[in-house]
């Protein structure tokens, strides 16, 4: 084999290796791309929310005030995964209450009669849980929620710390640990 053929083969192998390295680097960089960061950076202000059954106007700021953080859980009585996970979520919420974390159960695309009937089976909710029915249907849009269940965790500065998409296995201790870690409590 001629020397020029050997150089050509070595050059081609190096070119393929360098090309592959560049491709893999670009692929890896996309994992850390800022555009992949959560769209919702902080807790949006929503007007017209009321506590369920009392019609008392309430804001997220009022709920978050004096707490160590807040979960906002989007759900609906018409949502089978929501119905399945809600008992575990309510138990999880009680544990969060011991850490002074507020929980908002935000019913969307629903009606009061169905919510009342659905929630009756759970009895009295933990004192850290606020049940809200979004009658104006603006919360899903402001939060960027497309389907439920979906849960957001906010710190005391109203920053979105993380989001849980879809039904979760809330009975796992790792969720408590994650919340404590995100909220530094």
C-alpha cells in the first residue's frame, strides 16, 4: 500500500472521529440549553379565584404568605388519573403541612356540584390545603398547563422550583425529600 493511500485512510478516520465528536457535543449541549428551561419562571397572579364553598376571594400571595412554600396541583373530577392519585396526594399534603408548606388543589374545567360530591369522600381536608375552583378557566393558560394532573412547587419568593407532570406515586418518601431539598427546609 502506498504512503499516500495510508495518509488518506488515516485522514478519513480522523475526519469521521472529529465529525462524530462535534455531533455528540451539540447533542449534549442541547440537554443544557436555556430554551429547555421551564417556561413558567414564577407564580402568576390570577384574579377572580375563590375558596371552594365560601366564594371568599383569595390570591396565591395570601396562601403563600407565612409558609415555607406552596404546591399548586391542577386536577379535575372528570380526570381518571387525578381521581386515582388524589388519596395519596392528600396524605402527601398532610406531611407537607407539618413542614408549613401550603397546597392548592386547583379544580379546572369542572362544576361545583361534581367537585363537592367528589371531595365528600375524603372528609375534612388538612388545614394546609386550600381547595379552589377556577371558574374563569384562566389558571391553566397562565401556568401553561395542557393536561392534568400537573403540580408546581413554588418557594417563598414565588419562584417555580419544579413541576410534576402527570400522575405521581406520592406515597414515596423521595417526594418529601425533593420538596424539602427544593425549599431548603
